[in-house]
C-alpha cells in the first residue's frame, strides 16, 4: 500500500487547506460560541463541490475517491470540527446508503441534489433505548396500501432540521429481531415528520443535533431503501463507512490542536526561554506527532481499502478508535501546554478538546469499535 | 470572446530568504504558487467566461514543473493551457520573456490578453506592457475592475498612486491586473479531478516562428550586478496613549526631524 500523495491529491489538499484557512477557520469560534449552524459556509462548500466528493459523476457527484473525501473532512476539522461533521454526516450517512442500496430511480432522484449540496442528508438510527444496542429499534413502519406509515422517535440526529433527506430505520416485523428492521428514505416536510428540540452539546456546537419525530408519517412505498428486513445490515455497513469520516474528523482535530500547540510553545516564554526549548515539551510533542501520523496512516489505509473494494469494516473500526482516542489525548495535552490560557476561549484548544470527545462516542463508541475489531479476531 | 491569460509559477516569496553570501534566492523547500496578480487576472477572465461564455486559454513560460500552475488553472475552469518550455527560453530577462510570449501569442486567437501586473519574484511589472508593445496592442496596466459591454468595449478602472482612472477601450487590447482587484475563486473539486485528464500543450521554441537570438540569456540585455538583503530598520517606538496625546507625540517627532 502506497499512501504517498499523488498530484491530484496534492492539488486537492492545496485547495481544501486554503479554503479551510480562509473561509472556515475565521468562523469556528463564533459558531461554537453562538451554537449556530454555519449556513454561509455550507453555501461556499456547495460552490466548490464539497458535498459530493466520492459520488460518481453519473449521479451528479464529483467522481473523487474516498481518500479525497477523508482528506477534506480532516482538513475542515483541523480548523472547525463542526464543519467537518456536517460534510461527514451528509456524505457517509446520508448519501452512501442511497448510493450503495438504492434503486436506480432512487439514486437518480436523490443523489444529484444531495451531491450538489442542495439537499443535505442525515441518518436516523439511534433511539432513546437503542444506542449501542441498535437492534432494540422501537420505531415501526407498517405498509398500508401504497404507503409506509412510520411511528417513533430518533434522537441525536446530526444535520437534523437542515437536511432534506433522512435515511431512517424502523421495525417492519418485530418478531424477526434485527431481520425485521428496514431502511427508508424520508424527506423533510412530509406530514407527520417533525423535529424535537435542539440538543445543547459540549462540543461541535455549530452542528445541528435534534430529535426526529414520526407520528403516522406516511411515505410512498417506493421509499423503502434496500430490501425489506435488510435495514440492520444497511445500517451497519453505512456506519463502517461513516467511521472513516469520523476518524478523519478526529484526525483533523488532533492535527489542529498539535498545530496550535507547536505555535504556542514557540511563542510562550517561561523561566527565560520558550516552552519549545524544554526537552519535556519536545518529547511530549514528538509523542503526539507520532500518534497523529499513526492515526493518519490507519485512516488512509481504511480509505484505500474502501476505494479498492476490499473489506474494510475492522479497518474502519480501528482507525476510528485510534484517531478518536488520539484526538482526546492530543487536545487534552494541548490545553495543558497552554496552561491557564488554554482553559479560556481566547485560544482554540479548549474548543478542540470539547469537540474531540464526541468522536469517541458517535457512529459507534470506542467500546463498539473494540467489539467490531475483536469480533473479526474471534469469529 | 477569446481571452489569453499569461500566468507564472513563482516561489511563495512570503516564505523566501536570500542567501547572504551568494546574494541569490534560496528556493529549496519553498512552495511554488500561481503568481497572485496573475490569479487576479485569471479571475476576471473566468468571470467573462461565466457571464459571456468567453473561451479562456492560459499560457506560461517556465520549466516542465510549471505544469502545476496550468493544472491549477484547469481546476479553476480554463479551457486550454499552453506551456512554453525549452532550454532556449532559460535565463530570460523581461525583454526575452516578452519576446517569447509575444511570438507564441501570435499563434493563438485572442480578443484580449490579460497578465498580472508583476510577478512577486521579480517585481518588474514590465512583461505585460512589453507584450502589448510587441503585438501593437493598446494596454491598460494596474487594472482593478473590468466592465464588458458584451460586444467589444471595456470600461476599466486603473489604479494610480493617488486615486484611479476610468478608461474605455475596445478589444483587442491587453490588461495588467492587480491581485487585490478581486477574490480569485477556489479550484473546484470536480475541476481538480478532471485537471489531470486534460492536455497541457507543450510548445518549444521550434513550435512557432521566433527569432531565437532574442530569447533566453542570449536575448537578455539585463545584467544583475549585485543582489543583497536590505538591512533591517531599527525597531520603532510604541506608545499606548489616547488619540490627542498621539497627535502631540507625532507632531513633536515631525518637528524634531525638521519635517514640519
């Protein structure tokens, strides 16, 4: 496996870094502070095509690789983790299940508008009593003539309210357990589909996280995604891909915190010299850099396998587990290096530390990732 | 409407240093970028493409690796890219450079030619005007705004030291543009993905008719006598005072120096 950057990726990184630095970074502190969804940034991202990177051109996407998509989420998250997760949830959780499981008609109808960013995507699996134990779905879908009737609640849904297309999971036959779960495509403004209150979160505070409420929500029969009863498999496969997105986000947060720490320790003087001149600083930062590079290689490797059509489920779990724990370690140490200043909102590292925590929780907690990795070993 | 934009790959001079002994630029490890003024000119061309369906060609003279700026231009949306590369072009001063570019431009259809005002590595601001002279075109330099009437007339804002001039000119003509004139667009993701599938036309000094004695080092009358780093000025004085006191301090300083 060769993960050296090719010319196309080099040009892509040049563009995305410049975009992140000039358009995303200046708003990062404000959208965190105000807890506001960065609509203007979304508009700018639409223009350059950041919402359909790995989607084939025939479905209105950019025809890029998962590697490029991962790089984009990393570079956006390096300066603003909120912006990174908007793209990640839309691409990996909103569009991928339609691309991978949709009928030709569904793909032709939904993907072009999603890949252009006109319709953002979201994913509704988690319920109040079905988190890590995702099989405990209470939401139901009952076929009534030519329509499915959905009832139930989904919680902690990223992009909720701003997204137009929701991939939602519901029980179509409770007696079958996980084999009774099916996937559906629900559009915003469908009667019977409303949103609950916005969650007030510790980090990624600019991203919209809300509850989806279905009360006798009727959707066309044709909006079943994949075969009836295949919902659980679709959800798990979608999350495999999503984990590469979140690992990329975590990697970006870690790199961003490391960048800030190197800059700060060069400037900050104590006992007559820069913090960076102390060997303790150098050794600790060397350790962090090594961890970040290791995380990057795991992310690149998982993306490479996905692009190559190889199995990547355990790889996605490993890169997400390691990158998330790396983000937590690097940001915690970054705050420590910044001392009292690091604890204030004058410096970005406290935000990065708050943002990092979610990467150990969503799209499968670190414990779930260990289950997936061990599951492959003890099959 | 056909537009040719002349661009140059330059070292990012915000990161460059001069070797104090040799007096030359230290280029190792310095990233190469599209010259900022040229990018401003390219943005105007692409806006004319967006609004009037103009066809945009970029041309650059440089070593084979200058291909990178042409790929960047493709990713921003240009239609055609030409790389003038040949050992015969090497070591050119502004005159030899403009001789080569003008000779090449005679083989390309254009209504207008756009160049940057100047390149950040040489800062001469001579190549654009020289091309216009070689081709006998009217030229407007230091352009910060362009309005096209949709036929052949441009109303152009030209920056001057103490203000600006509004000028009217008909195509064919040449403009030299400032980077501050606009905010150049980002490359698009789709543009980047396609950029490497497109053909960069590589032209040598044999591709088009040109007097080779006027090219490269041999065609360059300029001789560099010495390059050196300017000495640094003494640190200024900082005052944190209110505006009235500030005015008093400034007036006194100016009187001390017999400026007023």
